[in-house]
């Protein structure tokens, strides 16, 4: 019986363990269905890992995009802010240049008055204040704009004053000798008014402190009367012009008045006696072969040589001396 093949059962025992391995490999577990596909779990982990990595990458990308977007926003805001700063700086530079130009024009308008004997006609202190203000506000374009307006307004006032004086000086609207000589003395800045109303009955002419650039003349008493001559009118005009100078130069006048016992009329007479060569206070005016008028002009006091020198020094001190103002 040795030829009998070995019973399959024996080999089968050992062989079964090998041959039937897929379904009889019980030693690895319970033998249920999930264990029949051992490769799947490994693939699922890979997917999960892959998905996780992808998710992480997407989140990273999202975060990155968010950061990039925020950075972009910040950059845009910064650029806008810098752009605004640049515009403000540009405007400030423009305003500073405009102010400088306006101040230069104002000083040029003031220079027209250089040498005139009206110290208070040009308010130099005000000009200094305007320019100081511009310097103080040089970092503030808005306030500087107001300063520019003020400077330009002052320039307009000066220009108008000069233009009016040029017109007044070039014309003789009343056609009188009074106006002719007053225009010469006042260089067009002094107006002639043929109206004695503010002067009272006694005076032939007068000047008011309220309007120091207007000389009033008694038209009825000093223009049409037969005893009046241009020579006498000239003396009257010189006397009145001295009052204009007194009003327009109060500081220098106060000092000079000490030599006249504070008498402004004696001082005005002395001005005429000093600068109108040959002038006297008393006149005999012949109106016929046997008829004459004795005319007394002024306040009866003839100043001496020392007082006349005071008058010369006084006039020499009245000049408006134009000087540049540092900016
Ligand atoms: Zn007088």
C-alpha cells in the first residue's frame, strides 16, 4: 500500500495551510471580510494625507492670499497717504511762492512813495507785521492764503493812492492858482477844496486832522476878491501845506514845535517865510492909482533865523525812506 499516494489529508494538512492561504489564513485575525483586502487601508491613508496636505496647502494659500491682500491694502493706503502729503507739500510750496511774490509786489508799491514828506502815509510797521505773519504761517497753507489776501489788499490800497495822486497832480480841475500850487507842493497827494465851510469866518484856508490831505480855501474871500493876488494865494497855500506836513508827521512835528512854543500857526507861517522866497506877512495891494489894500496874512509873528533853521531841519526829517523788509 506503499504505492498509494499519501493521503491528501496529510499533505493537505500542511499543504492546505499554504494552498488555501487566502481563505484559511485565520491566524491574522478573525477571518471576516475586511481582512480580505489588506491594501485598501494603506491607499486611504495616502488620500487622507494627500487631502490633508492639499487642505493645508489651500489654507496656506488662503492665508497667504489674505496676507498679500492686506499688504496690498496697506500699500495702497500708504501710497494714498504719501500722495496726499505730496499734494499738501506742493500746495504749501505754491502758497509760499505766492506769498513771497505778493510781498514783493507790496514792497514795490510802497517804494513809489520813497522820498515823499509824509512819514505816516506808508504804514511800514503794518508791512512788517504782514511779512512776519507770512513767515510765522509758512507751514500752514490755509492761513497763508489769508495772509496773501491781506498783502494784496494793502498793495491795492497803495497802488490806488499812487494812481489818484498821479491823476490829481496832472490835472487842475478847479482851474485855480490855489489848486496849481497845492498840486505842486503836495505832489498830487493833497486835494484842493474851494469851500471855507470847515474853517470858520476868519480863516482864508484850513486843514482838518480828520482829512489831512485836503486843503480848504475860502473861495469867496480869496479867489474872487480884488485885493487877492497869486502872490498872496501862494503864501496862503504854503501856510496850509505846512499844516498838512504837521498832521502827516506828528512825531517830528512835536519836536519842532518846541521852538515855536507849541504854536502850530506860527510854525506854519515860518514854513512859508522859510521856503517861499521873498514872502512877508504884510502886503500893500494897489487896486487903482490912489487905492490900495493893506493885507495881513498869517498870525503876526515873523520867525527868526534860528526858527527857520528848525523848519529846514524839520522838513529834511519828514522823508519816507523806503527800505526792504527781510522775509
Ligand atoms: Zn493855519
